[in-house]
């Protein structure tokens, strides 16, 4: 026979669970950015992925480096790269030094798309920042600390 938990424990978890609150907020913010970026045929995840590649050509990152930066597993990242590669927004190339590794490079088309999308991203961010009760920069710092385990 299973022990039953009182409803008060359910309420405690509902009200206290940071994981639940962060997941709900992340989904809501993600939907907001997805809506804003829809005219560019981008999701918020694709925007972040392309932005992570916006760096000097000499520093083309590996799939593993981008997976770590975006806190994604390599398999999920690889699946997310495919539609962007088909749209010619990024290139996946074999690493010249390690043939098992792949390097990612944003294309000119990807850079142009990002340049058009950034003003919309900024305006959307400004809207969300205004909705926050506390200080947005402090929240970002706290979330970054949690992500880094510090």
C-alpha cells in the first residue's frame, strides 16, 4: 500500500519548486520569442544557435563547444542544426585537425537574417524586462550562476 501525501505537500511543491517555476517561465518566454521571431522563420532556439556562431571565422566552434554553450546534448544540437543548414544559414565542416569533429560556421545569409532579427529580439527583450518585478540583470546573474553550478 502506498503512503499518501497530503494536499499541503502538493501545494508546497507548487509554490516552492524552483524547477517548476523556471520551466514554466522558460516555456512562456520561449513562446513569446517564438512569436516575435516567426516573421524570420526562426524559433528562439534557432536564433540563439545562430547567434552563438556569430564570431570571427578563425574561431569556428565545434559541435561540442556549441552544445556546451547552449546546455544541449550533442544529438539534440545536431538535429537542430539540420534545418538551418538546409536553409544555408550555417555550414557544418569537418575539422581539418580532427576528422571526427565538426566545426560550425554561420553563413552570410545567416548573418543577414540575424541582423534583421536583432531589432525585434531587442524590442521583445525590452517588453519582458519591463514585466519583471525585480532587476533583470540580477535575475540573469542568478540564473547564470545556477547554470554554472556556482
